[in-house]
């Protein structure tokens, strides 16, 4: 029999996302992990700029609204001054990988003991679906109207793979998805691993989440989930790229 | 009298003694000795030091530190301060106090490494996008710089605004004897967050009443303008001419005033210590029959001269001529200021206003 998931205490208020969007699931999973790890009153949600900024209205916990792309830098300071507090940078692909790539890379490179969750929906959602660093080859957006031409715009960035292979000190790196119950359960394990790594002072942890953006992709929620499974996952494989070392 | 110490070191040490718990910065001439000094000194004292990857990252780290309630600061120079402006605007939006030390260098873009005052307009007008101000304090010597650092932190906390210590290249690089203040307790502000969610009424930018906030901010700035103007003055009551200058130009001007008076000319001076709020009150003491004001600046266009004009428009006779001796960069010598005063006195130079 399926287990009923209990609504985490910190998510009392309604947060509005588009039907089919993955952010609601990710916020819920993060909150569940926080509660299950006993960190409800020991967490700072540091939220970047995108649709998910709306989440800050609905989360009953310490939270901060960072400038666009800069959440990893503010999180660095939060952690240094509150070393026992769980610090979460919640960002999107445009925020973390485009405008904030300098801060994202540098924070991973310094091996700051924080957790970065990047929700990758292959476009800038909040401004209406422009090309981002993770827009797939040929994908049509409002700034790649004929489809992304990788000959002139480069290939989509694989940030988790970059961190896992180039920053040997990083504690935990994974990519998950929200498109099926099985994927949601796996994603929750990834998020929990990342938080545990941070709480054990193991170092930088990163979980990227492939998330549908039906509104900007011009799809129904179901079509957009199919696109994640059948198209995006072929370029962005799921899994753990850096596992925690057993200490 | 204290030991000789280099300007940038003195400012860094003064900040730690004022209870600064957190610093993030990036190297840039002529402020680099600050980040170097702190890299050794802060771990020694158990404080948090971060050499950030960029000026932008460092001000965003300061944002996180101030949101945590810590006394925090950063330092840079002119073009580096430009890169921090987005963060400084965000700090203003969030009512988060901080100190930024600007060891200015003259010029546009990358600029020069020369001492100069070309950032006056930027620093006194807020600097980034938006509708805000920071308290800007400008020392003319190292003891004053040390004293202003502690004051800057206290004013920032008191009014929930940013504070800029607006110093300059030569002041950062030179040495003078300084008495250092005693160490103050390191403590967090009560409004800082630490994850325990005891402050439940924090206002998110997404739900804030922006109109109400804007009006409250304006009212707060009016209180700052009323209470926090600071300046040094001399010989205003009988002055035929009043020289206005700040920083090292101000120090030079004060020396020039002594020399000019020794030759029988009635000259006074105002040396603004707060560049914002501009010390308008100082002008109320000036001889009602003054023949002119002279702004002495280390820039080419003349920037503070506009604030003198605005002050006269508001409080005095706005038809009094205002001259500007804008020396581009470098500290004007007393001799040069005296010579140029004599030209103004002889009617050889045209007023700006």
C-alpha cells in the first residue's frame, strides 16, 4: 500500500506554479528532507531569481532572496557565519549557469560546505522562455526562434559533470528528475544525501533537477514530462556523478 | 601619539577593533593592502575572511553576512566599487547595514592609479539602480580615518543603511602616527537570521508594500540629513571667500587658507567630512557678505561644486559666485591653491555658477 506523504510543517501556505511545472515537487521534496533530518528550525533557504522566487512567499522558514545568479556567494557567507545551519541555494539554470556561472563555479571550486539545488528546465522561465546555457540543440525559444544553433551558441553546459570531474573535493553531485514516481523517489534520496553531506561537513554538494516547463515549451503537462524523459535525458543523464565517500 | 602605520592597514585594523566579524574582498590597487592585511589578521582573531572570486561576489557575500546580523565590510577602489553597485543597491533594498571602503583612484573605466576624487557623484548618489543613499564619510588623515571607521559601522547599524568610507589612493598608501581604538565586542544584530526561524515578520521583496517602504526610507534619510552632517570649518564669520574641499584636497586647502590669511586676505574654509549628507549646516555660519565660494577638487569636471550650488539655492543667496578649482587628479599643493585663489580674487577666473 502506498505511503501517504505528510505535508512538511514549513509548507503551510500555497505556492503557485504552472500546471505540470516541476518546482512544486522540488520544493516539497526539499522540505520533506529538511523535516526528516530534523532541520526544520535550522535551515536557511537562499533563493535565486526565477519563477521559483515565488516559493519564498510560501516557505515558513528562514529564507533570503538573493540577487540574480549570486545565491552561491550569499550562501557562502551564510554558512561561514552559521556553520551548523543547513544552507540551501535554490536556483535555476539561467540563474546558476548563465548569469551566476562565476559564483557557481567558484563556490564549488572553494568547496564551500553548502548545498546547491539547480532546477534545470532548459530555458528562462520567468521572462517567458528565452535560451539559457542548458537549452538543447535545435530547441526553439524566444531568443532562438529557429532552434538553438550550437555552432554559434555553444553546446549546453553540464555543470554537475563539470563539478564531479574537475573539483575533486566536492562531496556529492547528482542529477535527478520529477517525471515519474520512481524518479521523484530517487531525487529525494539525492537531495537527502546532499543535505547529509553538508550536515556532516563533507563539503560542497549539488543536485540538478530536470524539470518540465510546459508553459514556455508550448506543451501540455504530460507532453512536457515526455520531453524530459525522451529528449532531455538523452543529453542530461540522471544519476550520482560524485558519491559520498564513506568516512 | 600612536605608532606609524600605513593608511590601508590602519583602516583594516580599525574595522576589526570596531567589531567587524566578516570581510570579503578582491585585490585592486590602491586598496590591496586591506585584503592582504585582513587575510592574516582575521583568522588570527577568529573572524571570517574570504578572498572572493570577484568584486560582485564579495559584495554578495557581504549581503549574506549582513543578513546574518554580522558587522561586515568590504573594500575596493573606484572601478571595483562600480562592480559592487548591484549588491549595494540590494543591501539598501533589504535595509541591511554594511561598510564599504573606497580607496579611490582617478579616472573613467579602468582609470589610473593616481589619487583622485572622481567618484564623488557616484558615491554620494547611491551608485546603483534605484532610489537610495549611503552615508559617505571622507577622512583627510589617518587618525580621522581610523575614527570614522567605527563611526561608519555605528551609523550604518543605527539607520539601517550602508556606509562608505570614501578615502583615496594617497591616503591609503601614506603612513602617519595613529592611536588605535580599543577592541569592541563582536556581536550579531538581533534582526539577523540563523536558520531557527524566530524572526517571522521578515518582509520578502515579493510581498513588500513598496510605496510605504519608499516613503519610510525618505523619512529616514531626512533624519540622517538633520542629525549626521559632519564637517570641519575655519574663519567663516569674516570670510570674503570660502574654500570648500574634502579629503586630502581639503587638508591641503586648510593649509592654503592659513597662508592666504597670512597675506591679509579674509578666506575661510569648510571641509566636508560627511559627503552625504552634505554638510549644508556649515554654510549658515558664513559671512552674509561673502563674495564667493571656491570648490577645490581632485577631478576635472567639478562634482562637489554642484552640491555647493544646491546648498546656496536652498539656504543662502544663490547669486553668490561659485568657482571651481578642478585639478583633475593628484593632491593640489597649498601653493597652487593660493596662486589660483589670487587669480580668482583678481577676477581672472570665471565662476561655474
